[in-house]
C-alpha cells in the first residue's frame, strides 16, 4: 500500500463522510508530516509500518517544542488513518492501536467572554442597516447554539424551523448531525433576517440555498464572518480576541455555570466523546430542550 496513494484516498474518504473542510485540512497537514517521516526511514508501504515505528514517530513529535494540542494534531490523523485501514479490511493489525494522543481533557480552554461582554458584542451591529440585521442574527445563532463556523456556513434555509425554534445541523464535524435549540431573541433576529433581508439579497442569486448570504447573494465566507466579529469586538471595546469559537466556548461555559448538565452540553456542541466536553466540567441530568430554555442566559 503506497503511502502517498493511501493517504490521498483517506482524505477523499473524509470528504465523502462529510468532515468539515478545516478538519480535512488539518488531517492533510498532519499526514503529510507523517508521510515525510516514513520517507526519511525509507518506508513507502504502509504494511511495513510497525508499532515500534509508530512509537518512534510519537516520541519525535512529543519532543518538539510546540503546544500539546499541536502535537495532538500531528498524532490524531495517524491514529485515525490506521483505524480506517483496519475497519476497511486493508490491514489486519493496527500498528497505531496503542498510540496515545495528548490528553484533550487537560488542554487549556481558550478565551471566554463574560455574559456582559457577550451582550455588548451582540448589541454592536447597526440594526438600521440590512447587514446589521444579518450580522446580529449570525452572532445570536453562534451564542445560542454553540455552533462551529463551518457548520454555520453550511446551514441552508430549510435547516431552520422557527416554529419549534430549532436549527438542524446536517453537516456537523465527523458527519454527525444534531438539532440545536434557539432562545427566543435569537429566533426573533433570525426570523427578521429571513423575512426582510435574505429575500432582498437573494434576488441577485436565487439558486443559492445557504442560510447566510451577502449583498451579492453569495454565501458568507469564513473571512467575512471573522472580520465582522472583529469589528464588533473593537466597537464594544473588548480586549480579548473574539472568534466564532469564542462564542461556542462562552455559550457552554455560561450554561454550565447556570447548572446545565455536561451531557446536555455534549449534545449541544456535537462532541462525540464526553471527555472532550469535560474540559468545561460538571454533571446533573435534565432534558435537552428544557435545560437550554432554563439555563441559557439569552432571553
């Protein structure tokens, strides 16, 4: 099994499984580094990769002066690649079976805004402008649902159910789908955008089905959304860095502080494993939609 060919096939597999573009890009980078390492050891067939070679590679990565998560980003794709090869019956034994990534539950949580900072950020778009109403809807959806940037960009109009105040995420990380609730203010701004703004923008490109579009009728890009958030942060005088993931972390942290069950947070964020969510900590069972209504600080 040629290393370059199999890695290319694995990337295509991830794409067909609905993995986010950012995840595929991260795996591509990590596997390219691993491929170069194998090449340095004159290995061009993945069937020649032994558990010792995997351990040697792990030791090399762990010795690098980089952050723990950066090390994990190099090791994780290798582990997933060999798991896939075994599951697809291309390998009988998994040489990476005992490969241990850095502990995700111990990694540092990024920037988290206070509830007041979030409220100030949400209030920054100019609602006298069409772009302002759209941008407020975007910010509200980020904070209400904890949705990832790639997931928000992939949303289509029919993924929104304003009657039940929920959004259907069809292209979640790892191809996992989920339903996330909206609090009433987020639903109200989204309703205003859908009724007054999107039809106006959509006239220029009626075939576009993405939920959030610009004044040309084209789907919003990651760069445009990040720039919008940067402008709102500066207008609010917030010194902390603010990104879509900042609102994702803030959503989860604020709800946990209000008493939400961590298992609910796991479902809301779309984490496959509870241990990924445990960086936020705490447990106490309640129904998913009731918990969201009772604990989310949005009104």
